[in-house]
């Protein structure tokens, strides 16, 4: 089970996905090689041995980076697992290094990087813990 975060270029004024025009076509993030190089430069521990699926692991979390095989890269989907809110800072760094914004797919909110402001992350953790305890 993962919490999914979508990274793409979005206007800085938008707080919610619903604030974007219905016909919004986000610009590309960058060439695939540039996206991967930015990730390597920003996260020395990122595993990009499979260029379409990266992995980044911290002490209490892991992130799968679905970069895809398209060139240029227009978005990255993050599949986040773990329990610590410090992963939100890492997500913000990923978004910044590739020139995008992070969208919480469960709430439709753009993430700020501040743990207290992420209702989606806290909701995911609560749901995950309930499912794991009840299962």
C-alpha cells in the first residue's frame, strides 16, 4: 500500500488541482537524461539502475519514482511508503530538483513540504495503520 504523489509543472498560485483550468496542459519537466541527472545530483542514494523506476530509501520510509520511459519527462509519480513525516521534506526536494510541484493524489492538494499541512499524508498513515491492525 502506498501514498501516491504526482509531480508535474503547475502554476505556483494553485493550492488545489481544481484551481487549474480544465484544459491545462503542463509543460514538460525536462529531457529524461536531465531529470535523472538532477535526481542523482540531489540524492546521492537514489537508485536509478532501472531508468524508468527509481528507488529512494530513508531510515523510516521508501519512495518508488515512476519516471517512465518517455523523453522528455512530463511527470513523475511517487509511491511513498513508511511512517515518518520527514518524507514530506524529501518529496518537496524531489519536486524542486526536477522543477515541478507535488500533488497529493488522495486530496487534490499541492504539498507545501510542511508536515503539519499535509492532511493526505496523515490520512494515509491513519488508514494504513487501521488496515494493518484490522487485517
